[in-house]
C-alpha cells in the first residue's frame, strides 16, 4: 500500500537575464511505497532543473496532509492538492463533501480543513496515483500485443498479466473481449497462441478499460 510523503528539495534554475544560476526550494506531497520511490518520482518531475538536492523526506500522518495550526497552510496545501488532481475547485469540493463556499473560505485562509476532509483528500490523492500507475502498466501491456514488438513472453503469460491487471476473472475477460471461454482457456494453458482477431479484440478492450478509468 502506498503512503503519503513530504519531500523538500533545493535546486538551481538559470537566470536568463543575468546568465547565472538561482537557488530555489520546493515541497512535494508524494504518494509512494517507500522513500526511494519518492526520490525517483521527484527526480522525474524535476529532471529539467540543475543540481537537485533532496533535503528531507518524511512520511505524513493523516492530519499532516492538509491540517495544521494556521489556516494559511490549509489554503496553500489545498490549492496544491487541487492542482495535483488536475480537477476543478467545484469538482474537488463535491468529492470531499463540502460546499463551494466552504472550499472558497479554505482557499482564502478564512477557515481550516477538518480531519474528515483531510482523510477524503488523502483517499483522492491515493486513487489519483494508483490510476496513473495502472494506466502506465496497461500501456506497457498493450505494447506486448503489438506484432512489431518482439518479446520473450508467451501469449499465455501476456494474457495472465493483463487479466490480473484488469482485475477480472477469466469469464469476465472472455465476455469483455468477445473471445470464447474455451479459446481463452486454450491460450492461457499454452495449448494455442493468440490469433490476429483475438489480439484486435484485446486491444479494443484495453482502450475501453482506459476510457472507463477517466
């Protein structure tokens, strides 16, 4: 299970007017399995910057995500969460069960976030990262079925990985792809290989599955 971490970094950017490097600091809220995973995600996010130095990484407790003594911190972290989730203020308010006016007061530093809102925000962030991770894995799986990509995996192994990733039973996968249960069973057992028609049906199913995630 992933956890939320606060990661603070220092880095340098080029001052185009003066031609020298300027030091900057930034704080990330990262959903990850471990500290090394946090460092990797941040490095990928900041790969265009110079001399990145991670100054601290700590796991956040529920009440530390968007909950502190000063309302201004609630405002700033709530704004960051909305940007991270790539959603609108109205959609975010609806997801955590508050009115647009209440969210407006939080964003303006007039009121604090309650522990219940914190927990709901934490769940939204988890789902966001899990969705991105699933989409990335599905994209990689989809490439395995491309005839131009050579791989050492058998058709049976490809199917087993895909069915597990989509969290379906064999019967559900057969129905979703239009492949008969018997034909699917023969491929999974290694008796037969996938036909071109089966592969096309599988690619269509993956595309539809991706659409349903949005």
